């Protein structure tokens, strides 16, 4: 009886280690980050995009993410997105912690909400992740990269909702941290 209990306890510990290995690590701090206050004449929902936002994607084991909206106008935004390491339960890495500065993310707004859309070429690559990318999709290619969308509503200016199109759609709710 004691041996069965010990084996059961060992199985529980091994399972816990395997599952906890899947939880994400924090997104890295980005060097030379500068948040430029938006033009005061912009609509409130567009101005609400500016700043630093953080949360975790709703993937199976979480995935830490930070979005810094460095500059925004009525048509585009310069953003830096950073992500923590994500491992699944078997220990295989989905992607390592890293960041990218997106120079021309598209901004749209209407009816009390503003959205930032960006496309990046890679979150993982054997040749390394480019830190400086345009953020625009290449329409000549059938599939070009990873697509992100983030929305702030005028009546909830400290909550940003987003989705990431990968093998399945991931969702996130981020809070303003600055």
C-alpha cells in the first residue's frame, strides 16, 4: 500500500513538472523605448491606444505579451511588441522571448473604437527574428506572416482586446500599465 502511494505521489510530481514547464516567461524589456504623446486633436479612442499594454494570450499554458504603442496618428502607429517564451507541455518551444519594432501598423477607428492591425514576418526563425519590420502585409504573397489586431473602445480606455491569427485564433485582454 505504501509503495502504491509513493508511486502515485511521484506520478503527481512528474505531471506537475511537465505541466508547469509549459507556462510562459515574461516578455523581455525592450531597449530604447520612447512613448510619444499623441496629438491632442486626435479622437479619444485613437489617443487611448498610446502607451504600454500587457497581458497573456489565451493559449493552453498562457503566453506573456507586451505591446508598446510608441507613436500613433489617425492612420498608422509605431509599436513594439514583445513576447515571453512559450513552451507546450512536452517542452518543445513555440517561440523564444523576443521583440519587434513595427514601423507602420495600420490604425482604423470608428464608432467609439480604434484598432491597430499589424503583420510581422516571423516570431521564430532559424536566422533570428528581425527587430525592425514594416508591419504591413505583402499583398503579392499568399501567406506572408503573423497577423495581430488590437482594439480599444472609447468607453473602456484602459482595456485593450486583441487577437492573433496562428494555427488557431488566440485572444488577449491587456491592461494599460503606464
